[in-house]
């Protein structure tokens, strides 16, 4: 009774009541690109990579619940070009030096760049002056690489629910910071979780690096999304 | 002045250890000690049981909040397009010379701080500034120097107001220089209104009948989006929740709009009655007026009116004499963020957080203020609702056009001889409006502010209405001698600054668009730059999360459409590509370090 039937790019899909389009698509073997979305976190509609057309209207698939009879356009050229543009915006908005980055090969932004065949961005680089912050005890934050997805803000909290990370400022000047007092007390596991949850190399755990050599990492083996859509 | 710890303890005691009061607490601490220092922020975080970075996040989001001392006197000078048209730059220079520091800084003794701010809702009397929240209008360089002289002498800011405006601005409680400039009174908002005539009619009906009556009037939201008010109330009424709330959006931040300021000054009872009508219709017992920080000078006055209405039995227990209808209104102050005019951002801000819009669904009607069903309505919409109760939905629906019923209050400014407030029936042509306001020499009109459309003469025959020329009220008249691209740039600057930073396209896209516009303005553009800009405008509009991002490229998009020749005139002809690389800029830092002049010939 609570099974919903809807359509993505002409394919019949099933969803459970309350599931978002992104979640349902994954279970139906359809890849909708995401960057700020992370399994288990409340979806936030930040990166807009998952924008689909729902009955002709642009909606973020990560925050829109699947509904009976919905017609969803996903991998259509118009949207794919705009998604590529978003990846390009993220590249020019920050300072991303893949060859020297600890996350290379595990980086979702880089992987999306490959998936969308990004050679040179259509936008000029903004070369912002951003901060690399190593004052923390267990982690360091390189805001040059941050894509502002807020996975850290949403997902990394103390046991009593206090945010360890938060957004500062607004507009293009928004930046993540960690609460120094709370960060000083986090466990190694939580620090590792923060690093793993970060889609790029903005949050790194101190001391150990490059344990797995570049070339043998997640997206070095298979492109992003291939675990879902078998591409 | 007191120390941070004492101040935090005092303010938290007043508001309770309630995180939803965070914004109020922060603001009051700043009022008390001049800024929200690290020590104060830590104290607030401790008392409310949140991380210090969460408190810092809120402080850094709002324009008028600061972690560093802003000065005993804080001068916020409007830098919006119309202010510049009216001589803002000369006034700014006079301030800088007299104070001895640049904008963004404080004087050497820390006494006077000079800051830019976007539109403060005084476009018909620019240049204007807020000094410690007190409004100073129609500034000249001489007046600026005189103000600085008085500040240096340590004078109380309120005592610096030498002439007062018209209407209620003259009252002892407001005592402001601000002028209403009501040029045209219409039948809905500015016609005489007898206190109680709206709400008493409403409570004589059932809530369902009230909603029916509003539906019959075809009233649509006056903030710009135009959602049918009756439908909004019905959704809110039918949504499940413990309580329902009425939120009045008095955060008009669109550059060029100031109509709500005048309504708040001259028709507050009508507005509060409209809120009570909405409350009765949706089954709410609490209303909140979210007042933009720039209009703080009206706060005591508005609270005074609320007190009087409680006394008269129009608010409070058994409001308007209706047993079982308990309804009261409180006022929440913003802290300087255009985005808080977006209804879900307004809710977030009213809950004491960063004013970032929410994802939808769920809509505020289902999940709004404090997670409860909430109707968020514009000041003008609520006033219209009160009038509709008094005169009936049919009376209202007879006015206007097929899809836009009733009247609209417009704020007209710019190159016209009679700027101010015009309450006109929907369906009036732009041409007629320009005649009335003395702006017939216009070559362009910014209809609906920067997020609206910039139209040229070929559209002057169009009618003001949701279907042809929609506007939330901002109308900026632009004469033939203006630098149109300069105005477009000013508007893009505004959107870059006011983006909440949440979603990629709005946060990064507007910066990129503004940069490309600057390339064209510098005479380095080619045809392909115009094509790029048009395409990029489309991406930002299509992919952004909320109304701000979806309309933010409009200054460029609509002038490219209607004034392409202005761009064309700036282009390099016969070349496909002009490098953006500028050697002098590229080596500037190096040259500064080396003590050389950054002038590289041949590039």
C-alpha cells in the first residue's frame, strides 16, 4: 500500500513512502549525482547537483520526496550541462590542486569532474585567498578545498549533540570552522569520521597521510556512480 | 556599558536559557557592550548550551552584528543605486574626511565607525544613513560634516535630529526626520480606517467564512511572489499542529522599496488587525511581527500601539470580544540580512538562527515557526485583509485586472520629481505612473527592484499587474544620463553580498557573473562574453534553491534583453577574444613587496 510508483527518465521506479527521489533512485539502480548528500545525514539541498525536473520543474532530488505518478527527468542534456557547470563553479570558487591533495582519488569533487569530462572550466578561476587552519589538535581544515557541503556541520557532533563544525559569515565568504574547545576533546574515531565524511580534502586528520597510494584509491578504480548504475 | 560576563548574565536572565532567543540575546549584548566579543559569545554559548561556533555563526551572518567594537557612534551609510544617484559618494567622502578614516573602519580613538550598508528603505530621501539606529535623510556633504562635528562633541544621537518629518514621524515617540511622502492615497491602505472595523467583522464570522471572504477578494501576496492569501490561510488552517502562528514579514529589503515603512508608520493598527484576522482564520493565538533592523526606530512606537490595542480589547484574551479567541502579537527584530525577507529564512531568523532559507517541502503552512503551521504574510497583504473584512471581498475584487485584484502600494524613487508612495489600482500603465510621479523623461524603469525587471520605453505601455509587470512595490526611475551598467553592477554587488551562501549557483555564480560584467565594463569584452553571461544567468536562475538565487541574475539578464546596445557599445569589435590576463594586476603584490610601481607596458 505504501509503495509509490513513479518514473525517472522513462523507467518505472518504486519507492517507499517518505523516501526522497535520490534514495529511491539509488535503490532502483539509477544514479543521480550528489555531493552534499551523505547516507544517514539529513539532506540539505546545498550543492544542487541532484537537480532534476519533477513534472517539468527543477527540484533538488535529495530533498524532494518521491510521490505517486511523478515524472522525473534526470540524465537529460540540459540538466547534465548545468550540473557540469556546478562542478566547474566549485572548482573555480576554491583552490583545488589535485596532485598534492591527500584526498586525490577519494575525492568526490574530482570524481565528478572526471564523470562530467571536465577539461577546463567555462568560468574564470576566482583564486580566492582562503585559510589553511592547523591550530586544531586532531584535524586540520583547508578551506581552499571546501565545497561548503556542510556534511561536517550536519554530521559531526559531540555526544550531547553540540555542533563541532559551523558555518561562518555569508555569501561567497562563507567558511567552515571547528569549535576549538570541542575539537580538542574529540576521539580519534570522530576525527576520522569527519575526514571520511568530507567529500574533498578540506578536513584532514593529522599525523597519518597517504596510507593508500594515489592510483589505488576508490575512484581510481571505478568512476563515481558506477556502484549504483553500473557504469 | 558593562563587562561581557555581566552583560550576558543580565540579558540571558531576561530572555531565559532559550536558544530560540539567541539573536535577541546577541543583539542586546551588543547594544550593551558595543560588540559581541569572544568572551561574550562564549558566555552566550555556555548559557544556551550550544557550541560557541554556533553563536559566532549567527553573529557573522548578520550585517549589523560584530565581534569587534564598532565605535560609540556607528554610521551606516546606504550605498544602493538610488543613493548613489542622489549624491551618496560626495557625502561618503565628507564623512571620511571629517572622521579621518575610511568606510569599514573606526576613527583612531575608536569613537566613530563608518560602514556601508545596503538599502535602508529611504530611497525617496537619499542619501540617508543610520547613526546608532537613528535615521538621517537627505544628507549633503555639509550636513555630514556637521553630524561628525556633533558626534565628536559627544552629543546624543537623538538630539542630533533637528527637523522631523511628516505624519506620525513627528510624534514624540518616533521623532524622526523621515518623510512619508504619500503622493497618492488609494481606497485600501491609506483611506481612513476605523480601529476595530476589520477584526470585529471577522470574529462575527466563522474562520472558514473569513477564508472564503479573502478568497472571494482574490487577494494575492503583496511581497512580490503573489501567492493567493486565502489559499495560504486555508493550507495553514488545515495543517496538523499543536499551535499555528501568524508571521508578518516587515523585512522589506528589496532596494527601492519603502512602502512597508510608511504603512508601519501610518497604519499600524490596521496591520495588527490584519494579523488578528489571519490568526482567527488559521486558528493561531500568537502573531510575530518580524521587523527589519533598519526600522528599529519604529519599535517603541509599534509596541505602544500594541499596548493600546490590548487595552481596547482588540488583542489579548477574547480578542475583539470573541470568547475563545485569544490572540496577541510580539515584535522580533532582524539584524541586517536581505535574505530574511524570504519567508522560510525569516522563520529561521525569528527562531534565533542564521537566516538561511529552508528546503521545501515542507512549506511553512505545514512546518513553519517552531515547527508549527505558519502563515507568513507581507505587511501590505495583512492590511488589505483587514480592509477586506471591513468592506467585503467583492468590493476588493472589483478593482484591478483579470488576474490582479485590488490596489498596490508602490515606492517610487530615482529620477522623478515626485518620489514617494503611490497607492494605485492594478492595471495602471507604467507610462501613466511615470507621468504622475514626474518621471516622464525616464529611459528605463527598474520594476520590482533588482530582483525584478529593468524595462525600457517599449514596455512603458504595459500594465502593473502580476501578469504583465509584477512588482513587490519597488519602482526605480532611471533617467537618460545615468550609467546603466553602473546601476546593474551595484545591484549585482548587492546580490553577491546578500546571498546566504548556502547553495552553489547563487553563492559562486553571482560572483562569476559580476566579474564578467566588470570585464565588459572595463572595455575588455567581446560578443562571446555577452553570450556567456546570458547562458550563466540561466544556470544560476535554474539551479538556485530559493527566490533570491532564482532572481539574482535579473539585473544582468533583463538589461541584456532590453538594453543590449548599452553592452554592445562597450565591446571590442572585430575580435573574438580579449585576454582577461592583466600583467600589472598579476604582479601587483610582488611589486608592492619590492617597492616598485606595478606598471608593465605592452600587456
